[in-house]
């Protein structure tokens, strides 16, 4: 494990090891909390192998499903059953077969526009949390999963977009995405995502090496600004690691 000021970088061999390491960290967060647990999932291709692993008996049988609540950090503004819908992917791979429906908290995309969806989801988060303001010593989530896009975006927080500077709203609408799919998005804001015991980035493959290099160089990118108030972990596989990190 390599420590970098505000985050830890954990390097594993390949995507399978990455999914296993992520699943084990998720289990550790669950085991550390004997009460109600909140996990914030993410979209994209990054977490799919993790989701598949959670559906296997080895993990499925250890998760106290009635105590775990599943949220999503950002959503594409497409219908709930659209294959591009982030929560639909998580539901199909593992949630629908395992989690009580009441514990699955999708961002509603059946509203008139992304802002209305964002407002509704913020209400849901506040009601789950039980307060109007996030308190630094009582994080909203036990774990927030994240990925990074080729432009350094994370969740639907794109470089240079006003959503990045939002300090009051918990969730915002994003009229246009900066990368495919070019559909409007709804995203949790930086301070909402930061309210977690652990933020866990999963990054894999040589295609992500260029952006990981920029992240590790400390460039001002959304993925460098999105951090937990407690612990931020970057879980990467060897193929993603910049050349000068190889061998570590
Ligand atoms: C989304 C995501 C987004 C994603 C990154 C990485 O809705 O697309 O939540 O932030 O995590 O774009 O995506 P990949 O894992 O597909 O590279």
C-alpha cells in the first residue's frame, strides 16, 4: 500500500483481484457497523465485477441484507429500467435478487427534469439521515464507491462544471454530460459524497493509465476533489499504474 497525503493507493494484480479487494473492503465496512448501514454505489463498467461477486454465495450469505441500504452516487436521466441507468445495472446484477426493495434507493428519473429528480433524492437522503445538515462526526454513508472517467470526472461531476462548486445542495441536476452517454445526469455533490467513512475508487485497465497519472500528479480534477472526510482509497490494478510506479 502506498500512502499519498490524503489518500491511500492500493495496487492489485488484475480486475478479478480488484473486485475481490473491493468486496472485502465493503464487507469490512458492513462488519464494522452493527446498526443501519448505507452504501453508495456507482455507475460505469468499473464496479460490475464487484457487483457480480456480491451476488455469489460467499458474499451474499454474509451480508445482513435487512440492515444495508443501497444508494447511488449519480444517475443518467433515463428511465429506471433503461440499460444505461446506473441503479438498474446494480439491481440486475445483485440487488434485486438479494436486497429488500425498501432498502434500494434509486435516484428517481421519472420527474420533469434532472433538477426535480435531484431535489427529490436530496429529500430522501435527508430523511434517511434524519437531519437537514450533514454533521462532520456522523457520516451519511459507510462506504461510497467511485470510478474515474477519461476526463477526470467522478460521479457526474465533470471538470469545470458548476456542480463542482455547489456547497449547499446535496444533489444537483447536470443538464449535459461531458462524456458519453450524453444524457443529462443527476449527481450527489462533493460535500455529500465526502460524508462517508470510506470513499473507494476502483480503477482498472491500461485505458485508465493516462487519467490515473494525472490524478496521481495532483491535477485539479473532480476525482482529486472528491474525497472522504475520513478515508479515501484508490484501488487500482497493475495495468493502470503509470510506468514509473511499476515494480512497487
Ligand atoms: C457514470 C458514472 C461515472 C463512472 C466513470 C467511470 O454514470 O458514468 O457513475 O462517474 O464511474 O465514468 O466509468 P467506467 O467505470 O465505465 O470507466
